[in-house]
């Protein structure tokens, strides 16, 4: 008996080098004591730098951790069925936290918030709400490899890339937006919207006001939607500061306009709070129909009542939440600087960034040729020979070979140091090999030149002049 087309199709994206690197890591994971020669995971954007702050709060608030209220157990209350609209206390705490991250420059209405099981679910749910199978969304490149799964696999929606280049630091431009739109038109794809990550994954940069204004003007002109995935908004550790798309709309007096209803935000606690395992995501939309439809769809991926209760207490703590954000950003800045400094010392540069849990690393000079095949060959060496799982730019649909995403916040300082030392040894070996090849090549050139010189001075019967 045959299975469904969905079960047998190969459009999930699991065969991407992004996911294949994970598989190799899982076969041979690094452990400082038990497997020191294993693969170090630098392809996973997890934030483990501030777990001690979370654990300290849990220890100081045993009632929340034990599902108690005023010392009395509420386990039975939380164990029973809950409305999929979510616990009001948690939704209030979420919008408050979202505002705090944005410097309280914008306020969010809990009635316009839809809870989902992580940002993956939030993005897919929004696509289901905004587009039909066979229609398209535009995405700036490079973009998070998981979007090929999240946005396309079950929805049937197509992704059309907005090609950004290193010549301007991979910034979004008007011509690039228009070119992507026209490409979709030529493919007979109806464009329903643009999706951006701000701060960017994998670039680790915040969108400028110029880019945000450009995006708003573009969707206004085309009559399409804009999804702003802001799950890294609390990881901005350096200037310029984060600017939410909602702040731009308010400053430009778009409140209660058609555009106001066509801009949607995705958020999550996976990156800012370092809790991907808790599966807490959210959609924020000013469109009542989108909120209603997304809320119905959320029944397929709810956030547990126990999780909501625990985190509502944590995020409502007026002392903990703001202090956590500040301290976490400081730690991210220090760890980011450590990686950039270590790579720079061995001749590898990074795109200047100010946010995220990763660096966008330039290894074009290590390629044997300016091709994506050469990039994959280099990536395989780094995974199998160096023992580092990093993500090649091609998995992020980067238009230029030789860029890699390297994560730094999911490991200890000692592990990061070891990763840099491994990379240093690899680069030095590669340079030595290149130098030897150059020497051999030079010797061959000298021999060839001498032979040509001798030949030119021989007479017709072979005798030297």
C-alpha cells in the first residue's frame, strides 16, 4: 500500500548540508572528558550563556517551579484542558517582555497575540493564513535554512530569493526587492508577502531604518504582507540598537491603515531566553482575521499550561526580566568578541555584526575555486578533518560561495577556545600545503623557462649556438 505524496516527497529540506552537519555531529559529539576528538557543534543557534541566571531564579521561586500558588498546589488545575487562546497571565507577561526588549518604545496588545509551539509553528501558521499553495513569499538571502521546511513543506508555498551581496554587507536594496518580485511574476507566482529576520539569521545584523522604511514602502506599493521574524530581538549586544517594524509603523503614522493590518511579527523565547526546548512562540498581528485563524490553527501546536504558568511568573518578575536581558547581552558581546578575535588572529574575517548567536564568517580565501562545489569540499574538510560542524553559506542560499555561519553561544568558553585552535591548525596546514604547491609550481616554471631558453638557441640540427 502506498503512502501519501507528503510522506514520500523529498521537499522537507532534510538533505541540506545544514541538517547533514547535525547528523555527523550526533554520530560523534565532542565531550571534553569522554570524547575530546569528537565534532564540536557550531551549527546550532542555542543560547546557553545565561542558564545560571534562569536556574538561580527557579531556586529563589520554588512555588512557580513546583506549580504552586500561594503555597498551594495547582497541579490539577494545570493538568486539565486549557483554552487554546492561552493563559491570560502568560500572554500579558509575554507582551510586557516584548515591549521591554524594544525599550518600551512600542506596546503590544495581548488580544492580538497568538501562542504557538515555537517560532517554527508561528511562521508556518502565518504562511497558511496569508498564502495559498503555489503562491510565493520573498526572502532576503542569505536566510535561515529551516525556512525551506517551515514555509514550504506543508503549505505548498514557494520562496523567491531577494539576492543580497557582500558588496554592501548583504543589505536589502530597492533594486533587489524589485528584481525578486519580477522573477516571481515571470514564474507566474503571485507574491503574497516578504519575510525578513530582524536581527538577521545568519548574518547577525539588525536591519537599518533605511531598510525597514524600504520594506514598508515596498509592501505598501505592491499591496502585499510583511512578516518580521524578531526572535533574536533581545540578543542585540552592540550598536546600532534594535528597531522593531512596529516602531517604524507607529513613527510613520501607519496605525489603523491597510498597511498596519498587513504587517505581522513572529516572536519566541528560544533565543532571547535560551529556552528552545520549552517550545514557546508567538504571532502578533493587527489583523483580526489573521489572529482568529491563527488561534484556531494553534490547537495543533499548543504551549503546555505548565510552561505558561512557570514562564508567566518569571517574565512578570519586574527585577529579573530586565536584568536578565542586560546581562545576557553583555555575555553575548564578550563571547562574540572572543570568536571574532580568535578567527582574526588566524587570518579569517567576519561580517561586522551586532546581534545573534553566530558570526557570518568569510572563508572565500580558503576555497580552491570560486564555486559552491569548492565550498562544500571545504565544509566537508572542516566537519570531518577539523571536527567542527559549521553551516555553509550555500545551505543559507547565499549567492556567493565561501561564507559560513559559525555559532558561539551554545558551548563553554573552553570549548570555543578548542574550536578556534582546531581551525588555526587547519589553516596553518592549508597554508603550508599551498606554499609547497607554489614552490613546486615555481620550480616547474623555472625548468620550463630554462628549456624554452635552451631551445631558442639551438640550431636546426640540434647543436647549441
